[in-house]
């Protein structure tokens, strides 16, 4: 069964939005762990998800493969064409969440190295 373009694009947008929300949650978990020093299963799940996302992005030239799929289904180019989220939330995604991820990782490294008690 082949999806028509409109349904295919809607499916890609839903999946991409779900992944976006999950990855934001993973970054929040990382930041909380970095600030509090708490580690547990959710931190390890978050680190795994962030690692997978990083490999996918680096392997795809720092572009999300779902973006190309959205274009294939007829999405117009822009900042918010491949998710259901408003442009204000997605325009600076890499810069904003990349910075937060780096901050969380640095805090965790400092904690694990016992620089922060």
C-alpha cells in the first residue's frame, strides 16, 4: 500500500514531531543529571538516544533524513515544514539544543571526574 503525498507528509510530520519531543526530553534528563549529579536508567537511555541521533545526523551531513523524506512527500522548504511544531520552536533547534546537550555533557563529565561535588 502506497501513501498518497498528503498522508505521507502528515505521517512524516507526526513521526518527526514525536522524535523531536523525545529528544528534547532526553536533553532535559541530561541537564537535570548534570546539575543534580543523579544518574540512573533514564540518563543512560537519554545518552543512548542522543548518541544515536548524533550518529544519524553526522552520517547524513548534519541534516535530518526525515527532512528529505518530507520534501519527497511535497513539503515546502522552510523551518517548520517537516514537523507539526511552529517555526519559533524549530528555527534554531540545532544551535539551541546542541548547546544544551553540550552543557549537559560537560556537567556530567565534570561530575564524573569529581570536579563538581
